[in-house]
């Protein structure tokens, strides 16, 4: 005696070896014995053998016309043997009964499964809808096959071109465009990026990186909705002294300015004046929603995407020749010892006397000029000299708290695209690029950075004193791997060497600064009762949401900036025909170029000491993947001492604590999937 039985939706046949009331012992053709529930036995038969029965039944099942079977089937519940009796001419032996079972089971759009070999035919409208869906699926699969063939042949179908960035970076794995690329990559045995490039989907590496960034971060495009700058309605007093700002020539969002009063009297008052959009823009207003969505200005060579529309920026920026609303921190300082004696925050109008541009003045306002060793023939010379002396003192005090000097001795690099200035339109990637070097810690930079650190740390402490929450940046220690984090409670910032640190001095460029400015304004107006009036209360969930959103956006913007600067650096190598680069060994085969902002891999340096100078020979540049291919040409010096290598490692860790490092180009497409796998 043989039986045909169901095992989790699969049919098997075998010889009955023993039978109890509720189960059977069945031996399969393979010799394996299995226990089968009696309820799962579909058919009992004496001949043919199990393997032959299944083979004959499968062949017969393929010939059963489903439309005809559906017509023959009764309206009520029925078994597969009944359908076999009505559909086949007599005799309808076990082969035909099994064929009917297989065919019914594999056609759920015609027949609903009720279990134990029982079925009910589906309503006519359900069958029609299912058949239509099947036909559409066939047509879609044919379209996928056609697109895949076109890609393999070197052409790019328009629908694939339109979905390019979604396919590569945020794919819908059930989309036909995605399946076509997966299928074409499998057929051609090529990486998707190479395949699409060869098919003409990617014509410009620069546009590829730019459009990818817009797709991921600005899916609705980089433009702004119609917005107008709210007016500042409060009546503000006029500040007692004129102020000056220090920025580069391309800066339009001038957030900060300085003023100095009382030189020569023994007591000097330093004013740090911050543009005050927070006096006009209210939380959840239209302008605020745009700023919160963007979170920050995005910087790149040849342009930027501002956090706020230019018309709004110009309403609050600290432009020379205007009396600009500002949140001002006045710090009283002993002129001889440079000790801070007191501070006060005011809301006021500040007369901006000048917008100084450091790229025009770095060669004029030098350390020698500021210290009296050279003539000082420029505006605000006495004020700048005091600010420089104060900045040096503030930096030295922070370094005592840090436990070691700041040693950011690597240069800052500047990028200029020839013939492409501000407002010159979107770069295309073929422009000639010039890379300049600007040493870190230039006198004007030091003046501004120390004044802003003083303001941010002072305001951070004041918010805590008033019981008003803010957004803080903290770093637990300078140990390698300890990153800077954001939170709502004041905590030491080891990297800065201050007891607490906020971001509040760039409200036109960073959203957390605008949020902190609202809280500072509440403190300026209400003092110790500010917690009741501040927009954000203690334990406000919105603050945590802002921190999370800002962290994600700021990291993505930094990654893009680093990536696009790497693009232009590689472009510079191509344009100048550079064949060799001198570099310093980092770790794991990575080296850092000595005269360019470029980290790249050089095989053969994995075992060399950190900090050792080497020469690398450039063998290729890929602007699409941002890879620089190089080989080791020579070692330029003996290995550094362990102390020198440790110092280099500490410097890298310190510089990376605040930085987001751009990684290699990664795709979301998985060519290991077949089109069928993706559909499943």
C-alpha cells in the first residue's frame, strides 16, 4: 500500500510500513522513514509506484485547463477526487486524482484551499482580477528583461535614468528599474556603477556627487518656498561703541562682530555682538520650519546652500553702515592682567562700522603688526591689538585646563574655481581649481575664535544659572576615540578646556545656535524667572528631537563637503599632471599628503611607523568613486621615534574628535539578488 501525503505544502509519496489510528510510518523511495499524520494523507493507492505516480501526475497536471476546471467545479466545497471524476474521462485512477490535486493546489487564484484536499472555487470577479494581475506581471517581467538587455548593450532606458540615485542609494527592491539593473549586472558580470556609467547614465562625476547629495538631503530641491523676514518689533537701545566683524570675502551670513571700550583706562569692556534673528523669528513660524528642516548652511567649493533664504539673511546680518539688532555679551576685563571681572548680556542695536575681510587683511594684520613690532596702518588697530593679546591669554588659560597645548598645526586649505565666483551658478566639475594654504591660528582667526569660545562658554553657564535648558557640546576627555557629543545639560568640554560650551554665535548658519539664542533672549529679558518664559522648558522632548535631527544633518553635510573637496583635490591632480606625492604614514596602509587635503591608501605602508615620510607614485584617479590609486615609490626618512609617532596619533585623534570623516562611495544596490529574489 502506498500513500500520497502533504508535508507543509509539498507532496510526497511512499510505502506504508505501519499504521496506527492517527498516524502512519511511511518509507520514501530514498529509504528514509517518516511519521505522517493520518489527516495529511491525501490518497491511498496500490499502483503505480510512488515516484511514477508523482511523475505521471505532474505531467497530467500541466495539461489541465484551469478555466475549464473552474467551469466543471461545483459551487459548494469539493474534494480533488470529485474534480478528477468530472474533468477526466473514466477511468480516473490515482494518477489523475493526484494531477487534479497538484493543479488545484497550484492555482489559488482559481480555487481557495480549505485543507485536507478540499477546495472552493473563487468568485468570477476574483479570478478575472487575478488573471489580469498575472498578465501585468508577465508584461512587467518582459519589460525588465528588455531594459536589462538594453543596459547590457550599452544603452540606458529613460525610466532607469530617472531613478538612478534611488536605484543606487535608496532602492525599492520591488521596482522594475531596480530589478533591471540587478539583472543586467548579473548578465554582464559588472559592478552596477560601472554598468550604468558605460550605459551613459552617469556623464559627469561632479554632477553625480552633487545630484546624489540633493537626492538624499534635499529631495524637493535646494530652493526655498516664498518667505519674508519677520520684523523685529521690540524697541532696542543703541550700543555705546561701534563694532567690526571679521570674515572672508564670500561670507554673506555675518553672525558676529566685536567692539572694544575703555582702552588705556585700566578696565576694558569687550563686546561680542551676535546677529539676532531670534528677536524676530518665532518657534514654529514659517521661517523657523524652513531653518529646522535644513539645520545648517552647507558649504562646498564654488558655492553654498544657506540655512535661510538670502532675503531673510540680509534682514538680520551684521552689515557695515547699519545699526543691527544683536544679542551682545559685554565682558569686563582688567587691562593689565587680562582677567575677566564681570559679564553682562544686552539686547540692543549695534552700529557696525566695518566688515573686515581676513583674506584681504591677513598679510597686513600680522602678529608683528598686532604686537607693535611692525607698523599697524589699518582700521581698528588698537582694538585689534588688545583683542589679539586677550585671545592669546584666553587660549593659554584653556590649555592649562586641557592639560596640554592645542596643536592644530596642519594648514587649512582653500578652494577657488577659476571664473566661478559667488552667484556664478552651479559648478559643472570641469572648472580649473586652485588650492591655497592658510595656516591655522592666523592672528585674525585667533581673535575671532577665542571671542566666540568666551561667548559660548559664558552663555552656557548663564543658561544653567537661570535654570533654562540649552543645547550643549561636551567632550569627556582627550583620550583617543572620545568624540564630542551634544546634550541639554552643561558638561565640560575637554577639547576646548572650558566648563561648558554651547553653540550660540552663528544663528544665521546653524539651527542649534538659533535655538540657544531664543533661550538666551529669555534670560536677558526675565533673568532668574526665564525658565517660565523660555520657548523650551527643562526636559522638553523637542530639544532632544532637534539634537537628533541636527546631528544627522550636520554629519551628512560635513561628509558631502569633505567628499566634494576630495573631488576637487583629485581634479587638481589631473589638471596639474601630478605623478608623485609626498605623504606621512597614518595607519592601516593610509597616508596623508603633505601639501594637499588628501588621505589615501598606499599598499606597502601597513608596517611602517606612524609619521614616517614616504613618496607615493600616482597610478590612477577615479572621480566617480573618489579613489586615488598609488604605489609606494620611496621612503624619505628614517622611522620617527615612538614619542613622535605617539604625538602624531594624538594629533589625529584630537582633530577627528570634532570632525565627520567622509568614507568611500557605498551603494545600496545588491547584485547578489536576482529579480525573482527581489520580488519575493
